[in-house]
C-alpha cells in the first residue's frame, strides 16, 4: 500500500480540536449516542485524510503483453509480408501460457487486427489500411492505448522505417515516458532491379516561343538505358533515350510552347519489365503557365459553324476552335482558357466528367462559360439537371408554368437480366434507366399523361397510365420499383403502349423504347403502322454493343422519332430528357422576332439596339432567381441572361449564332462587337494577383503557402484569404489561410488521393492565384530499403532492442523492467464517507419511542411468535405500573388538600357526610388478570393501528 501524499496525515492532529468542538455541539445527547456520533465523525475524518493522501494498492505485474506493430504500406513487398507472419507465429510459440499478444497493422492509418489475448492466432491480415503512406507515430500511439493494466508491456515494431507521415521520434518520447520499450525489426524492401522518377520540375511561368528546361531526376539500382517520353496536354511531345547509372541521374529536357495558357506535362519511363520491379513510379506530372494574350475555346456542335470564330478573331481575341470530340478531357486543360463557349453542343456529346469539369472551372476556378442556343442546346440538348445547367443562369424546366400542348408519354424500358450489368462508375444499367425515367416525369406539366412499362419475356405496367402527371412523387416511387430479370421481348410493351395512347385525347403522343439487347420476333412493322394511323411517334434508345442497332434504327425511323445509341449508361437521363422536350414540341419557338432590351449592361454598351436585325427562333428557357435578363423576346422569354456563379461568370444566349436563326445577325455590323463584349464580360479576370502561391507535400499532407506583397513592396497583413482545393476525384473543399508571419499565410490539407490537386487561393481584395499540385506518385514508391537509423533511434529512445527476423525467440522473454498494477482506493473511501455522513446526522437528530420496534413489527403483521411475551412477566409489569399510578395520585391529592385559597368567599356550611370506609383492594384472581391483560393488549393494538 502506498500514499502519493503521505504528508496529508498531519491533518490527524486536528482530531483533538474536533473532539472539543463535537462535545460542545452535541453535549445534550445521551452518552451512548454521543460516543457513537463522535466515533463516526472520527472515522469520516480519517477516511477523508486517506483519500487526500491518494492511497493506492500497488501490485507487481507478472505476465507480459506484447503488441506487434506491423508496416503494410506499399513499400513492403510480398516477401516482407510472409516474413512478418512467420516472425509473429514463431514468436507466439515461445510465449508463456499467461502472456498476451495483440497485433496492429498500419500504413497511412492504423487498425487493430486483434486485441491482446492469451491465445492469439495469426493467419492473414484482414484489415485494409491506406498504403500510400507510412505513419509510424500513429501506429505507436494506438499500440500504447491497447495495453491492459495488469501486464508488463512491450511493443515490437516491424517496418522498413521509411516514414513519410507523422513524427515517430516525438511519439517514441511519449512511449518512453510510459516506460514501454519498443523493439524494432527492420524490413529490407529494396528491389534487386528498380528505376523510378524521383523528381519532375517545370518553371511556374514561361514565355511564348522561349525555350525552357524540364528537370527530370531518375533513380536507379542498375546501369543501362531507358526511353523517356514527354506528353504535353495528353499529346506526345517527344521522346529521348537516356543512359543511366546506379543512384540519382539528373537530366534537363528543353521545351517550348507557342501559345498562352496552362500546360500539363507528363513524363513516362518505358522500360523492360525484367529490368524494373515497380511500374507505378515510372510516371510523373508537372504544370506550367505560359504568359500571353488571353484565349477562349469555342466548342462547336457542328465543325462548319465558323461564323462566331471569325467574328471574335476580327475583334482581336485569341480563339481556339474545336468540336466536342477534341475538347479538353481534364480540368487542368480547361485552365488554358479564360472562357468556354458551348455553341449548339448537345449534352450527349460530352462525358459526365467533362460536364463536371466545366462546372468546377466556373464555380471554383473563376472561369467563364457561355452557352449559345440551337436545336441541340439547352433543354433540347439534354442539359436538364446536369452540372452545366447548375452553372448557367437559366433553367431547362419550362413545362410547369407555361401553356403547352398536352402530351401523352409512355416509357417502355427493357428490364431483362442484362440490364442488371454494371456500366461506368459501377452503376447498374437498370438503376440509370430508373433515374432517366424519373427525370422525364419531372419535366412534364401537370396536365400531361404518363405511363411506364417494364418488359422482359412479358410486359407489365410499372406505373399505370395516368391522365395527369401532377403527383410526380408517387410516380417516381412506382418507377423506383423497377428491377431487372428475364429475357427480352419488346413487342408486348409496344402493343400495350399503342392500345393506351390510341384512346387518349392528348395532342402529342409519344413512346420512348429503351433496350440493351435483341428482342424476340414480332409484328413490329404492323404495330408501327397502327401507331402512325393514331399519330403516335416512337423513339428508341440502344445501350451497349449488344443492342440491336439496325432494328431500333428502323422502327424509330418508321415511327417518326429519333434513335440514340450510347455505350455510357450515364447518358440515359440526358437522352430521355432531351427526347421528352423534343417530343413535346414546346422547347423551341421558331418565328421571327426583334429582341428587346430588358436591362442595360456592359455587354450591350455601344450598340444601337434600335437597329438590331430580327432573329428566326430560340430555345425556351426559364431565368433563375439571381440572374440578370438583358434581352428578351416578344413573348418575354429570356434571350440574353448573365449572372455570377461562384468565383466565375456565365452567360446564356438562347438563339443561335449561325445561319439558321441568326441569318441576318451574322451579317449585322455589330455582330462581332456584341460577341466580343459578351466574351470580355464573361472571361476570367487576368489581372496580376498580389499573391505568390506555392504548394508542397510535407509530413503526409499538402501545404499551401501564400506570400502577400503590395505594389510598393510592403507586406499585406490581416487579410481574409481562402484556398479552394479540387481533388483528383473532383471533390472540392475550402480552407481558411492563417497568417504565420509578415505577409505570409499558410494552411494544410489532406492528400488521400493520388493525382493532381488544383488550388485557387486568394481573396476579394487581392485577386486569386491558381496553381496545380501533383501528387500522382505515392511517397512509398520514392524510397526503398530499411531506414535503420530511424528505427535504431526509436529503440534507443524507448529502451528497446534492435532485433532481426531470426530473433523471434527474444520477443516474449521477461528481461524487462517490471511494471506494477496500481489500484486507487480514494474513490471507495469517498463512497464510505458519503454513507457515514447521513448516518451521523441520523444518530444526532432522530429519536424513536422505546416501543418503536414492537409497533413496526405489529404494523407489518409479523408472526406472533416474534413478539410473544410470557403472561407472568406481563402481569408483573402491569402490577408495578398500577402501583406507580396509585402512588402518584395519592401524592397529588395530599398536596391539593393543604393548599389554601386566600380569596374572600362567602362561607358556605355544608352538611358533612360520614367518610366512607376505605377497604383494602381485593386481590383478583389470576384468570381475571389475564383477561384484563388481554383487553389492554387489544386496546393498545387498536390504538396503534389507528
């Protein structure tokens, strides 16, 4: 037993004054109660002093608990993993019966494989860790928290020691302070033949037509030659054969660019597999920005549409003209341009990733976006509920608040077994078909009619045909029940759809047929002819390479509709909404009109709008709440709409810029000026920022450093700066930058993904600066072999040992400083104090009658044998009590007889009566006494009960 603060027992001297204080305060208590109360107070006082001294029971531990901490990062080879399992298994065979073992595996994070147990078993590693990093510190921290309190403790670390996250030595100091030794077992992970790209650097900014060097550092374990390929913006820009030696090899490759913009470079090593062990470290990326005239990219739905390009070039803008097939395929590539123009481009001509890139480019990177109308743009282009629509100032949902011709729509969806297959992004085809159908329903007006048929070997209604599409949520719930399974027979579905639509009075009647395979034979020509006679149109959508394209093309052509074929099932919602709007004949208005100015803005300045020529049509859209409508049509539909979206701007022009609706506009003298002003308003701000932004990878996470200096060279302090970070998977986050010094602001961010991180840092008063941070190669692939120096430092810091794989028999030896199990007693002492304190109060304050126990027992009607009294004893007590009462009465009478009344009273003479003869009391018989005793007991019991 030990005391942390034994000096607290000096307080026992206070017992003497406590006695005098107690004697005075409870002096009126009976002696017995006084002694009990004072004793309890002394006990309470001693217990409190013992609790203050922190009394403990210290018991030496006899068993040993070992926690194995195992590195499973990417630098650990398959052979290393087998060595680890063998080492642990052999070590467990040598442990004592009562000893315990636990296992932690780690990489960038750490997980418990099994908790300490006296019967552990190692078969295989089941936990999945992040393998791109090595965080020894985190693993040691978890191990320290795993130990039980009744065992001697030891950690065995099996790792190559190539730490790239956390601070292992700092954590080792904490482990040492807890008196836990760490034995280290180095794992040599050096491949026999390996070459990798250790470093790839480009200047942050370059000038057009001026050579610059790309620095490439290769590290190799052998001599030889390798081929190095250079890619610029995903296109091969050259290759070179290099001679290499063991160790680091530095090369400078001259490069040059001819236009301004943002350039992404990739270098790739081409090696013989027999001469290289790991191929994941043979690629690296870097980025640079070429200064020059700002440029815009125009993506034309039809490559023949060059009217806008010529007009902008006439105004001196640097224009890059392309088609959807050749548009940028990564977010950094979009950074080459200050504005993106989508000129009559259908959403089905872009991938889901490209649409997401455009949204992020505008919202988070401050870029500009213009969408120009046409027969393949806005709603009829399939942009409903897409990322691009979110970035635009107009909505494609037009049928809710407008008077449109009523439409009856039936969706016939293939739900055969093949529709359960997975497409891109690991999504079932049937799931995306459901999503597409629900999107169609949301586009319908309340007076439209809708029905959904699912077919496999047979056809049945998923959503029964409804005369009104006003309860969209209920319809969507029905569609959500669509499941795949069975064969493919489209004929029954078309037959049911034709039967229903032929009886409806809707002005427009349309069927959309979706299939991914070959249907069973049927009289399709006959059913299509019947549809034509009832003015029912049919469009078809084929998915994948197994779809019967010729058949679907044929019946859609005969049915007066359109045919769509896609390999990307993610296109289905766009195709369905595009087709629904086209079929409704409500999204395009083709008639001549002269635009009216609704609100003047920068784009409209300097143009005589009284002399503007007419346009021949436009796509109907709905302006969003915060949008500014500059030009409107005669029907007051929006023609030119602008708004700010995030850090960027976007603009919508709902007519076209070619020789269909804008035939007279392309000949108009202000046509070039109008579009040049529209682009200049929308373009990304190209003014020089007052910020110098850099990013690096440190200690397992990205670090952003911003230096803010004004034009006079003075530090800019107390700024409100933020950094928007876009990860390789397009997840974006925003972090505040904290000032760390004069004009310097910093923040850190996690890098859980491999790839390119885009960073846009700045503030309202300083502008924004964008840069790319490449984290395409895991740090695990840049270092090989065991860092024995770090591992030895950890062992030295904690008092552990440097072991090898052959020293498994030393793991469970008890040559370790004995630890002790400490049990704190003060909580128990405090509980006793809390119990005794009210007991002391009860002894001093509560007084019970002498017969309280008898009354309690009778109250609860306990058996009579518990309170039974012998009759002779009871009779003796009653006689004694009676004698006392008689004696007391006689004394009172004698006292009263000698009292004199000194008041004057009339004298009254009464006739005296002879005194009665006082006879001695008659001795009653025993039987009558027992009767009286019983009556007294009965009366007392009745009184007690009352």
